[in-house]
C-alpha cells in the first residue's frame, strides 16, 4: 500500500525523549510498586500476553486432538480438562482484562486530560489480584486441572467430578475482583477527572466504550462471585442449594452464573469496539459518523446486556415462557451493536482510507464481528437454538465475535498505540502481513466450525463421526496459520523496542489528547493541564495545529 | 501543544503548589479528591448490593417453593434476639451518623465517643449473633454438620419452640428442606457478619486515628465513606431480619 | 470540567438523625408486631414494605443521598434497578415453570 498517512520525524535527528514514564525511575521495585497507570498497563500487557499463549497452547492441543475422529491424542478426561482451562484462561485471564487493563489503563487518563486514574493504588491492587488469580489457575492446571467446562455447570461441578473445581473457582473469584476494581476506577475517573472543556460529548468513543464496559464489570461480576461461593459451599458442606435431592435447583446456579457471563461478553467486546472507533476514524481521516448514536449504543449494549442471560439456558429446563421472554429480549440487544457497525461503515464512506496495520485489523473486525453477531441472532431465536446449541455452531459463533472480533480489535489497538506507548514504530510490511495471515488463518479455523455445528457435531467432545474429519482438518490447519499470525506480532513488537523507527508524537496524525504529547509520555502525562476546546475527531483542528507548528518551526529556523 | 515537547519534567516539578498533605498529586483539588473517593465508595456498595443480591435471589426462589419449611425454620430463630440486634444496629447507624457530624463540625472528643459507641454496639451485635449461632449448633441445625430434622418431624420434641408456635409436624420431604432454610440463614447472616467484622476492625483503627485528630481537621472523607459502608451493612440486616426472622409468627 | 462537586457544605444535623432513629425503631416494632398478625398474603408484602421504608430512610438521611448530587442518586438507582432485574427476570422462570407446556 503506497498510500499512507504516517508521518515520522526525521530519523537522523529524532530521539526518544530522555524523560518519560519508562526512564523516570529504575529498578524492578519501581515497576512492581508503581502507581503510574502507564506502568501498570505495561505490567498487564506482559502478563496477559503470557496467559494468552498458555490459552493458545491449550487451543493447539484441542485442535491436535480433533485432527482425527478418535480420541487418540489424550484421554477423554484430559481433553475435558484442556478445553476447560482453555476457556477459563482465555475468558478470565485474557479477554476480560485485555483492552481495559492495558489500553484502557494507559489511555483513559490521557484521553481525558488527567494525570492518572482516580485510585492509582487500587489500580496496582487490581494487577496483583489478577496475577494471584492467574497463578492460582496455572497451579490448578499443574495439579490436574478441572474438567467441567468453563461454565461450571451444576450439578456436574458440585456433585459429580473429583477435579479442582474449588481452586479454579477461587482463581476466577480473585480475578473477578481485579476486574471490579478496574471498572470502578474507570467510572470514577471518567466522571470526576476530565480536563476543563472535556464535556461528555467531546470524549473519544474509546472512553464511552470502556465506561459502558466498566458499568458491567461493577454490577455483574459480584453475581458470579456469589455463584462461585455457593458452588464451593455445595461441594464442601453439601448445603443443598443446587442439589435436587435436598430440594435445591441446579438451574439457580446457571441463572446466577449467566447473569454475569452474558454481560461478560459485552465487557469483553465493548472496549474492542472503542478501539475500532478510534482506528476507523484515524485511518479514514473522518470523524465517526453518528457520534452520539455510537456513544449511546455503548451504554445501551451495557443496559440491554443485563436482560438476556437465559438465552444460554434455553435447553436446560427453564420454563417455555422464560424462553420466550429471553428470546425476545435477545433480539433487542443486537440492535445497538448493529448501529455501531452501520456507523463505522458510514464513517468509511467518502473517507480517505489508508491500510496501515491497525486498519487491516479493523476491517477484519468489521467483517468477522458482523458474521459472529448475526449468527448470534440465529441463536437468540429459541427454535433455531434448540438444534444448534451445544454444537460447534456455538463454538464458531463465539470465536467469531471474540477472536475475529475482540482479539482483532485488541491487536488493532496494540498496533495503533504502540508508537505512543514505546516511542517506536514496528516494521509496517511485516505487521501488515501478520494481520492478513491472522485473517486467513482465522477464517480457515472457524468457518468450517459453523458447518460442523449445522451438521451436528457436538462441542466438548474429543471424538466425532468420521465424516466430519475433513472439516476438522481444515480447522486445525487454520489454527496453525493463526498461531503464526499471533506469534509474529510478539516477535516484531519486541524487536521494535530496540530497532524500530522513532515514532514522534503523532505518527498517525490522530486527534486524541494522547497524541498531543510526547512518545513515550511523561509520567505525569502532560506538562500543563490540557484544556479541551474542540470536538472529538476534529481533523480541521488538527490541521490548524500542524500548520501553527510548522509556522513556529520556520520562525525558529529563520 | 507542541511547546510541551520543548519542556521537560523540570517544569512540572518546579511549580509545587501549596496543598494539604492529604491531597494526592493526581487530583487538582481536595474537593475533587473527596468527591472521587465518595463516588468510589458508592460504586463499591453497588458491588455489595449485587453480591448479596445473588443470595436474596436464592432465598426468594426457595422460600416460594418450600414455604412451610421456611416457616418452621424461622420459628427456630429467637425473635427477641433478632429484634434486639436490629435495634442495636439501628442505634449504631445513628451513633456513626452523629460521628460524621462531629467530624464535620470538628468535635474531636464527640467523634471519638461516637465511634467508640458504634464499635461497642457492633461488638454487641456480634455477641448476640454468637449466642444465636451457638444455640443452632447445639440443636444440630447447621447444614453439613450432622444436620437434624427432628424438631420439624416432631415439633413436640422441641418444647420451647413448640409452646410458642404449636407447629404441625412436617412431612419428611418438606422437613428435609429446612436444611435449605438454614443454609441460607447461615450464608446470609454469616456473610453479613463478615462485613460487620471488617467494619468493626476498621472502626478500631479509626478510633485511634480520631483520637489523634486525623478526622477533625477538615479532612472527613474517611469517616464519611466508612459511614456509607456501615449504613449499607445495616440496610442488609434490616432486610435479613424481615426475611429470616419474621416469615410468619402467627 | 468534571461534575459539579457534591461534597457540599451541607452538614446534616443531629435533629434529623434523631428523627430517623426514632422512625427506624418504630418501624422495627411495627414489623415485629405485624408478623404476629395473620394478614394472609399481605404479611410478606407489609414486611418488605416496612423494611424498604426503613432502608430508604437510611439511604436518604444517614447516607445523605437526599442532599447529594444527581450522580449519587443515579448511582443508587442503578444498583437497585440491576438488583431488581436479577430477581424479576430470574423469577420469570421460576413462576412460570408450573404453568405447563403452553
């Protein structure tokens, strides 16, 4: 792609600014005891990348087993443990914290013109809780794992398995508090610490998205916490709350579990949608079409997301009337997501589009999330769901939205803000290649799974009828390609820390407040409190700034 | 703001504005800090609402399904102790609210007195709860620990309760569900008690700090926000009392 | 700029607190008395109504929400609303299970 909006400073004379948040203090303790939101973001970035690859390795094992119709690579029990831990790690230790804890932590204060989050020490506590939960999850894996599926469905998890339900539950419980504190911090910060002139409707849409996700983190997560407590007590003391022989109802657990876990998927996707708003605007040089609609749709997704949880329980034994109610409500929740897709598309229309790496990921998101989202509507219709639930159709659906959607958005965000966080550019051709490889690998991995699901292949099974093998082989081949696509960024991003081009303040010519300061930023973010005097995505304002800067340079030179 | 490029951190550090010691550097003013802290406490209380909310949901479902068992179970709770505890907590909310007023009006000795009274009332609550729990243990009404349905299969075998309520014997099926009632009783009051213990511990710390004048020099945020927490725990008890003790005593 | 600050100069005085204390004690006595009277299906409704009134008094006056900003009021509302959603939508399942197939 010859067309690019990248403008880098003169590499012969450019230097990384000597004083920045990385160089301000030295030593391991200055990182482990930091209260700087940017350092905490980097701590999170390293740790979630670590957990991502563990979860990814588990995915690799799943796909390896599924190359053949028989259960030949590992015992069935082991396979159950592998997919359970894959789910637990990917959801709780990668997807939920991914954008909020890394990009959100780093950029929310900067985007609103604040020096830090409202509660910096709680922020650090969040990271330690995350690490404690994550390490406990790893320990659990090492001592035999758990095989109930990440959903801990009762009464299987309470009465029928001998695996490490309690420790895994505890790990999730702890990680849940990490998430709650992050969300709480964000909400307080966004309400109370905006710079002068930064009204709600001048905020970048990234802020709105994280705000909506934070509401979900705060209100929904405690319910899964109590559900886990109840499972623990049921397992240890037999209190009877989920035990039919004592009058309990296993479905009660599922109500409490999904009351969180459905909003959880919005916790996962909303921040990614925030990233997409920023990237699409920047790389089409246009303000986001229908700013207000996109902002409100984020909040609408958060609110409606609370009303639909039992669509995960259509076949579990809830009443038909409840099925009706939840099916209807589920149709509602698709609307705000669709609004976003339309608005992003209209943003692109007549924009000056260039295809730097973040934009490639964003385009991937648009296509893949739309497919994933639409298949969600199929599943929301209870008649269809009865046939498709617990098959690979579901697996494909959530991987399309979470991997094709969320993970792509995360990578878009990492690539978009990498120059700001590190002061360095990554090698563009290689990164574009990795994005395309990821897209191809993703489709090859997960599209066949829609077909497999329709043909009736159940999920969570290590073996399957031989006629499904060819599609499984495609899927595994795709997974290999996908693995390469995910490995490449790790390699070239680390490489760029030393050898990448100096990025300067604003290599993408973007409009956010974070781009109007040095890369990497100062510890206190801004030298003076910024005053917001223009609308979000105001490219004319940016143009004027750049012309004024050029005039100043000429004046200095002359 | 390209000028910021030219400046280094020196500019940021050199102009160190006068501010109270308790003002953290990322805030612009003490008001903003207090505001943010209060809002943060409210959001934390929201998480507590939802945490207890799961337990209330379980309670609602099972009380609907097993009403006779719940009635019989609740007759095993001593309404005198329960009412006393409710009054104790209400008084403790009052004393704490008065404490906040003392902090706001810089009455150091008044604050210490109010916090101490709250502390004592909190301990009294826990003391009464201990008495109640011990009684439950003695009667084998603790789920998971040799739970006994005897009092419900044959109410006459439990004279003190029988003479008050003259309950009919429950069928074995329904009697078994009293265990669910007690599970929820211990869970909900136990979770509440944990929150009380944490609150009392913090109160202890606050009394020491209050004596040193920490909260009566204009910086009342800690006391106010603790007050929010304590009142919330009181509200939980108000509902627990009505739901667990007062199901039906006629 | 951030929200107008709610850390108001308004200090709630002892008079209000005493009034609320008395109201809460009266409510407690009332609810205990009501549980001894057979009012059929009204019993739980009255018990919850009294408990909720007490809770509202604590929230408004002991927790100062009456004097607080719109944001605080909205926050309280959000918590109550979400809790009610949890209960009511869960109950749509439990209430209707016995209604039969259709």
